[in-house]
C-alpha cells in the first residue's frame, strides 16, 4: 500500500516530506504534491514530516478524502518530480 497526499496539502505544498523521502516518490502539481504509488516504498518517513498532516497510508485515508487515492495515482504519471526546494505556498 502506497502513501497518499490528501487535500490538506492544497495551497500549502510544504517540502519537508519531499526531503525525507528516500526514493523520490513525490510529484509536484501547481498547488499541491502527490505521491507516485509505483515509486513509494511504504516506509512512512514522510508522514511525521508533513506539517499539515495530509499524508496517510492508502487504507487509512479518511472517507471524505478517498478521491485523493485516485488523484495521486492518476496525476503522478504526468507530473514532474518534486525537488524539495520549491517555494512554500501556505
């Protein structure tokens, strides 16, 4: 099970989680991040580093955030790697 970035990241896009990811699983949209489930190794290193608590294991995503499971999976393939040094939006 991959980790999932949820709506808590929208308009925030903090980079602490990106820096803690050992495999470059984060992808960067204009106003939020997603995790590529094909790259995520399920280590959980990013969870505690997310200052807005927007990252969950796929099976722990709150029901109201379930759309983000699919968004992470579908959007990750077309987005560039998050570099960890982009300006913070929030």
